[in-house]
């Protein structure tokens, strides 16, 4: 599994992330620790392998929340569809959001 736009860190990440910011040697915030790598053999977190959201991403999202009361641009890809699982392991598009990327690409639903 690929994790785009994260900083790998050896800083401990507690369950519930009760820790603080990830800072550099000058005390500048460079990220917010958020995810610990899993260790399937131990059934928990892998010691010393964690990931942080970069500081510039945190500043951007926080600015949106403060300015507009919601996230208006997460910088993540989206299709604008609703899907359901199939027995073959794929997905079935059940709804296309009007005005979304899938609708703009003329992805339609076909009966049957």
C-alpha cells in the first residue's frame, strides 16, 4: 500500500495520537504524527515506524476549516460516484454525482 504525501518518522505514535507535533532541530513544525505502521505478527503497531501529515498540508486544511468552516479542497482525487461491492471482487457503480468528474466524463449507469 502506498501512502502519498506523508513523512516517515521514528517518533512514537500512541493509540489515539496523544503526542504532539513533529518538529525539526530548529523547533519548526514539519508534520503531525498520525499513523503507525502495523505489525501483523504482533497484532499492533510496528515500533519505530510511523507517518506524519506534512506541515504544509496541515496549514492548508486548517486554513480552509477556519476560513470556510469546512474542507473545500482536500487535494485528493475523487470520482463523484457511489459504489457497491460485487461477488467477483470488483465494484458496481450505483450512482453518479451530478457535476462530478465521472458525470463530466459521461460515465453513465446502464440498466440491467
